[in-house]
C-alpha cells in the first residue's frame, strides 16, 4: 500500500523550502525514521524521515524543487504488516537486481551533477572522497579530484587570470542558496533602515592569555571542554549589557523593546553560510557552560543540524573575524537587534604603559550600533566596560 512522504510543517516565519538532496533513490528499501531527503529553508535544513518501513516507490519532486509545508514529495510502498526489519533487509538485493535501469549501488551517493561529471569524463567514483552529508559526493568534490589530476574542463573550473588560452574569459554562474539569499536580504535591509555607527577600542589581551594559560589544562580536565577567548567576551558583554540596557534592546515597529534577559548570538561560518546560533540566558551560565554550548552549537553549525529554536531570537550578537585574520572591521547589525560586538585578531603591538613603550598582545574591538535608539555615550561606555573587564578578568567574576 503506497504511503505519501510529506514536507513537515514549517515555522511561521518560513514559507517554503528547497530540496537540496535525496539520500535515497527509487527502489531503495528504507526503515521507519530513516532520512530520505534534506530540505533547505532560509534558516535551517530540515531532514525528511521515512514515515514507515518500505521501499521508496517514486520521487515526485527532484533536487532543486521549491516545496511547501505538507506537500507530497515522494511515495513509499509499505511492507506488509508484521514483516519487520528482516523483510526490509531481504528486499534489498532483490530490488537492486530487478532495477536494471538504475545506476549501480556505488553511484547512489553521488549528487546528480557529480554523477554527470563522473560519467562524462570516465572517472572512477571509488577514488573520489565525498564531503556532503553522509559522505555524499558533490560536484565540487569531483572538480577537486579532477583538478588534482590536471583534467578539470575550463567550462567547469575557471583558470586564474593570466593563464589558459589567450583571450579566454571563463565564468562560472551559481545560484544563491536560500540561506545566502536570506543573508543578503537581511543585511541590505539593515543598511537601509538603521542608522549604523561603529565605535572602536583596543584591548590588552595579556591578562586573559595569562589566566587561560595558567588554568587551561585543569579547566579542560574538570569540564571536558577547552577554554577559549569567546567565553570571556560573552561574560564581559553580559555584565556590560546589565549596566547599559539600551544596548540589549531591539526595535519592533515604533516600539523599543528592552530585554530583561541575555540571549547572546555567536556568529559562525558554516558550509551553508553565516549562521548565528543563540546562547540562551547566558547570564546564568558559567564559563564552562558557555564554552560547552558554543562547542555544541559549532558542531551543529558544521553538520547543518541546527534547529529553528537554536538560531531564532537573540538580544545581542558577538562576531569574531579574528579567526580568519581580520585586524579591524565594522560588523553589521543583526536585525532586529540594535548592536553587535566585533572581535579581531590578536597581534603584538607597541603600546605606552607608565611612560614606557612595551610590546603587548592587543586586539581591536568594535561595537556597531543603531544610532536611532542608542546614543554615542552609551555605546562608547559599553565598549569601555568590555575592555576593562577583559583587561582585568577578576571584574567579570566580581561583577564590578
């Protein structure tokens, strides 16, 4: 008996999604709750589980199709009642043998574009490592493999300027992912609607670096997580937000909403683009709790398994361009929040201390803020408070 595979209900803020990959193909046996496909929205990737044990009968919506909530995208042929898992396993070889029109099993983990490249150029799939979800071989993996052999066609991989045939002007056109399009939309909206200003300061990182060096091994042994710099900045930001509640606010139409809680967004780079998972109630977390949650959210960002709840909301954001080598930047607001703190690369620089020039590990910090609701005085004092607590970490614990 056929069973419909439907798109799940999306959250209110999500209208539709795009099928980015099918993990199963027609004729494949599947177990109940086994993942059939991935659907990307402008916020997260949803996994579509099989509603029952059976065989994937047909796919109604191919990769790249835009789908709505509760839309039927595939059909399963259910196993007879009571047949259980053994029957499912027994069905596998029979289906493989009968389905002679399908590609062999070794090609089942290739995306359609990757499969075409492999076929067109007579490549051995077994030699290509996949970087997609579940080891799926993507088009980029095939191109990287061909590039290593010096066989990448010019139409697929443009050569650097000044190389290749004289007069050649190769191009590559790629459609934006839904997440990238959403990021672009939000950033342009922020630029057009907010009065964004940025104030800068610099922080002597030596006290934090010494404290981290002194307790790092014990901290990791005690809590099972590494001690990074981000937890110091999170705790310093929370304390500064307590002192300057104007910074911990957001706009809702003509209303200013002052938040009495501290949900701190940590901007991270993921394979899908920039995402901002949220540390809920960061004021109630200790240093180990902050580091543990950051590590867990970072892993989910890389795996593409962040839930809608984990990236929705937030009252203030911290971004660290220093991990990529940025020395100084002006971070852009994450609407409807009205401020964002930017961390940067730690670099030894000469500074004046007590009338003498000394070398210290310094970091530039930046606070971008919406001048419509935050005055320069509060913005500057907030950043100074963060600086003072990082340069004297005991103040974070004592809240002074």
